[in-house]
C-alpha cells in the first residue's frame, strides 16, 4: 500500500507541475484565471511541483516504474478512491480548462461602481470620433464627472453582451484585482440594440443616454446604440482598456 501511495503522490506532483507549466508558459490559458503579473509566481510554483515530484520519485525508487519486491496483498493493488479524485482537477486543467468568467457570472453579479474621483481628476477628453473608452472610463465619466463631458459624444466601447432580467441587453466586462475570484462586473445598458447573441464580444458605438444627474449615482450608465460590430474575444478578458483604433 505504501508503494501505491508513493506512486499516487509522485504522479500527482509531476502531473500538477506539468499542467501548471503548460497553462502558464506554453499557452496563455492562465489569463482566464489571474492577472498577467502573476505569471512568474505560477511558473515558479510549477517548477517547485516538478522538482518535488522528481525528488519523490528518486527517494522512493521510482515506484511507478517497478512492481515492488514483494507480492502485493489484497489491499495493495490500488490507491484509495479519494486520492484518485485529486487527479480530476489536474486533468481538467490539462484537457478541458475552464472558460473565463462570462455571461453566467455577469447576470448574477451586481454591477459595481467605480472608485470616487473628484471632477478635477478628469482630463479633457480627446477629440476622436468615435471616442474609444473602456467600460471603467465610461462609467466613471457618467457617474463621477459632474462636467458631463461625455454627454453628446459618440463613444466606442468593447465588451461582451449579456441579457438582463429586465429584458434589456447589456455590454459587460469583468475586472479583477488579483484573480477571477475577486472579479467585479461593469455593465452598460444598450438601448436600441437588437439581435445580440449572449456572450459574444462586440464593439459598440453610440451616445450616452441622458438619465439622471451627470456625476452622481443617479446617472444612468446606458448607451443609445448606433452600431454594433462583432470582434474576437481578447487574449486578456479581464483587462478593461479602450478598444484599439481602426
């Protein structure tokens, strides 16, 4: 039984290290779960897991390559079922990695407010038409900028579409501080948009719909849509930046 347990431990360490290395170095799948700045720590963790698995194999005589010196008893032929379950998340990470947060999370999370900012903190908006803004910037301009600088401006936003319980459609982004576990959801109501496919990434052009008092929490974060264009999903789904110029 000890040899089987050693085999399970060794294989789990090696497999977990390989999965983590594959996710962080050979692919960019790790961006579905954490911010890019955490990649070095993930790579270091993968190296430590592989080193621990290798040392375990050397110390135990590579049990997964040998049958042992003695004839196995009735209880020595297999690892405990609970131990085998530890392989499930590792195998899923390798062969069926979870998707990034999307529609399901956005429809169940309350829209988050952006941090308080004084009007003097806002710089004059560029003269670009349409004006590219991130969802964070657009929300801040609507709810924190009392000058109403965004009013009447044709803006361009980037996010994925979400159906609302109230029948409205939304443009949404998840923004993370560290990882997907602390994600905040930003949403903009899309007025006048039709036939949107939930979860599809789009660029949206339109003008802020004047509702409430600009620069206060009463201001509605909504857009009168004039154009919708489908775009590929970004490599970094939690990086809320203005859409690139075209």
